[in-house]
């Protein structure tokens, strides 16, 4: 099997698949209040069969790890059908989901049955009023029910992602830690990233991983134990909490980037292949796919694209580097 190795000797084994760039939330750091971009009509989005075909070709090139994301993936109808189609591909070993969880309670069992084994859930505060403000209309009770449902059906580990903002939710870190410890959640603190207008707008509230860790240590003290498990960590620095199943991760995309171990690319809902979260360059797969190319031709396009994967992002050198992209289209 041809493996996907980029010019910096990184092996690409992970494809993040955005199934929609629409969302029922408008998180301040991700989406402008009025929505991110003109919504596409139905035909602009890849169908489940088209996504499955692209994933199949990637899987024949060594990609075995898939994440379904968005926008909000659970607003796309019958997402479990896509999971089912992908899960039967012989080389796919792992299907995960990223969601805001507002609709997870209703769909968790169907998704688990279709092969989604674990989930990442966005949650930035446990204060319902603040939650509604950050998400511009989100319902905290439904999200907490979604988290409980993920545990109930065994979509584990359940990871909760908290984007930390200095004047908005930095003070909520202790309460989030207590919640994670009580539930056995894998809680990951994420630095704000300057992606799109919304991301750039919250960079004034950026908190570094070191400041986040100091706040965590002040709350849990000696119970915070560093872990060395690279497989578990991905781009995060991971700790466990003694006496609890909870784990704590800190993702320092900006203050200390982890590009040298990058193993992923992203497929947008409109069929573009994004080679790096922090660079504008994308390759259109939808047009050739719809023109009727063979799997071998699609493979060749993907191999050529990986040869163009940039070495790293430039968030620190140029905060306006990626103002024309939206996190909601890239899938995080
Ligand atoms: N709607 C789903 C969710 O919220 O989990 C999936 C898509 S969302 C774009 C994926 C991840 O991107 C979320 O964890 C979210 O917190 C993160 N994200 C969005 N904008 C961000 C930003 N400017 N900086 C850091 N993380 C961001
Ligand atoms: Fe929607 Fe997720 Fe972006 Fe929030 S972070 S606006 S839930 S896509």
C-alpha cells in the first residue's frame, strides 16, 4: 500500500471529515453572529456516498482514523448512515465524533451502533447564562444530557474541549475540573486560535497553555500527574488526576505549536482538502470526483496534494494569515 508521507516525513493517517459548515450554535470564537458564509445549496455539499468514496481512497492510502465534525455534524440528517458506510471500509479502524452535543442524547445510540466509538464535546462553562452567551443561544441542560448519553452508550473516552478566554471563562476552570473529576471526563483546555474573523476577534482574550496549567495546578495540586502516553495525547499535553478516571489535556496550538507531529488533513463539507489548519491552501476534490474520475486518479490527486502540505502554521508571526477561512468550515 502506498503510504501518505509529506515532504517533512510526516505520515498522514488521520482524516477529519466535516459533514456540514452549518451550525445550530454561533460560538464567539468560531462563527460570526450572522453565520459564517453564505449557506450552500444542497448540491454544493458532498453526499454521504461521495464522502464515503473519498474516505475509502484515503483508507487505501494508509489513513485509518476518521473524525466526523462540522459545523455541527448532528444537524446533518441521519449521520449514523454515513458512520455505518465508513465503518465497513476494511482499513478504517477508528471513527470519532466532534459535536456541541445539543442533539447527542437522541442520536448517541444510533451512532454507537453504526461504529462511532468515541466523542469530543465542546463545553466552555457550566454556567447556563454564560453558556448561552458564548454559544449565542445554546442550551446547557441539553449538552449535559448529551454528555451523559455518550457515557451511557459507551462512546468513550468522552473528551470535553474547553476553549479558554481570559475575560470570559478562565475563572470557570475550577468548576470544569470538578465536573470532569466527578464524571471521569477527559477535559482538554484549548488556546484560542486566530482562524477566521471570529477566531481573530477573541485573540485579545488569549490565555497561554502555561497560564492554563498554572490555574489547573492551583486547583488540583499534587493530584495532577503527567502522562507520557503519546498515542493518547495527540496534540495535547496530558495529565491524570489521582483518585479519578479524569484526564486533563492542554492544547497549545499557538504558544507552543505541535506541527512537527502533525498526522492529519481535513475534508470540508464542500469537498475541499485542507492541508493545514493554519494555511489557506485547499485542493478541490469535488469537481474531479463529479467529473467521473477513477479511484486511481483520485489517489494521484491526493498523493500530489500531500506533497504540498505546509511545514507548519504561522499563527504567531501573522495573526491575520487565515482570515478568509472559518473554523466552522474546517472542522476544528
Ligand atoms: N460543532 C462541533 C464542536 O463544537 O465540537 C465540531 C466543530 S468545531 C469547529 C471543532 C472544535 O473547534 C471545537 O472544539 C471548538 O471549540 C474548536 N474551535 C472553534 N474555533 C476555535 C478557535 N478560534 N480557537 C480554538 N478552537 C476553536
Ligand atoms: Fe458550532 Fe462547534 Fe463552531 Fe460552536 S465551535 S459555532 S458548536 S461549529
